[in-house]
């Protein structure tokens, strides 16, 4: 972080630094500061700005500058999402079975929740243990991670739902919670106890980019070519329900979306058969 600040602003005297200079530096970092360097992602960009604020604040304590111009700078907006240049993919049952087989820990829980139970990746990452009722095998989905990877309310009323989990998911969640308890005891004060389900070994939630890297790694281990993106696990779960002949309104209630979206996306698979259950990967 300090290296980037020194590269981008080291040629300027801090006493002459302006808010516009800080804005321009952060914009350049978001686009790729050094020739041939990769753009700084949203999470690291926030840390870079915080580091710059701290540097200028330290100079204020020394009397070198009169105000913290970095603290008045704007964080660059997230660039618009690129349009998909390929159709969304769904895994076959055999591919999902192989992905489950090579998954462990939080990766296994994420694959199960998204690929079998239809949660959005942002919903899985924001899930807390308090939302789970293991005795009744019910899971309440009320939060999702926002663009800054902070838990927030789900987007629409349709998204807020309670789903029933099968024995396999309940067993995996129980095993993972025991693993988290061991990790908590091992790491002591370094463990962040925020009640999240899908976490790192230190209890912190897994961000979007790390989850995507995990999915790609699992695809490679399971010999799934080409690899999928994380959201296509949810597409897989919904496709299995449509393949089984579930109606559009049943799937919409289960997946927390609109019936119109289900009907338009999966209309070639839909029939009217009741009793939704998670797709079995074996």
C-alpha cells in the first residue's frame, strides 16, 4: 500500500497536496497505477484510501500540513459490470457431485447452499448461524452482502424467504460448526466472532473475489471444463428444480425471485409437479 502511495504521490510535497490530487491518485489506482499493473480492486482500494488518510494525518500531527485532504477525497465508483458474452451455464448432476466430492470446509458449505439450495452467493456469504433452525431444518434468508461486502437487507420482498434443508445439508452444517469451534479455540483473540457461517479460518466472511477463486479451483480439481462462475451454482440448483418439473411459482418462492424471471429463463423445463426438495448431487 505504501509503495503505491509513494509511486503515485511521492513526487508531490504533502503540504501542496490537494483533494483533486488524492481523487486522481485513487482513480488511477482503480484503473491500474503502474504500466502493465492490474487495477486495484474495491476492497484494496478502500484500504489504500484509508492508508493515505493515515499518512496525511501523521503529517498533521507533525505540523507539516494543516488539513487532511485525503480524508475529503472520494472513493472511485465501482466500474460498470461487463455484459456476459456467453450464456449462463448449469452443471450436470455428475459435475455437481464431483465438485462436492473435492470440496471441504467453508467451500463445501458454500457449494451446498448455493448449488443445492439455491441461495445467491451474496446471501450465502452473509448468512449467520442465528438464521438456522437445525431442529426444524429451516433456514431464513434475510441478508446479503452489499457491494462493499457488508451484510445488508435482501433486495426485494421476494428475496426474503424461509427454506427447508435436507438431512445432508444439516449434517454438513453441523460438521462445519464443530470445525469452526475448533478454529475459534485454536486462534483465540484472532478469531472474529460475528456468527457468520461461510468464513475463513479466522471467522471473517469470505469476499466475492475469494469465493470466485475457490469455485474456479474446485472446477479444476473436479475436472469441470470450462469452469463456472459462482452465480452459476445457483443457476444449477434452479435448473435442477425446473428439470424435475416444478412450477414457476414454486421455484420462484424457493429461490426468492419473481415467477416471471423463472418462467422466462427456464420455460423449456417447467411442468407442474409439487414438493420441492434440494437437488441430490449423488
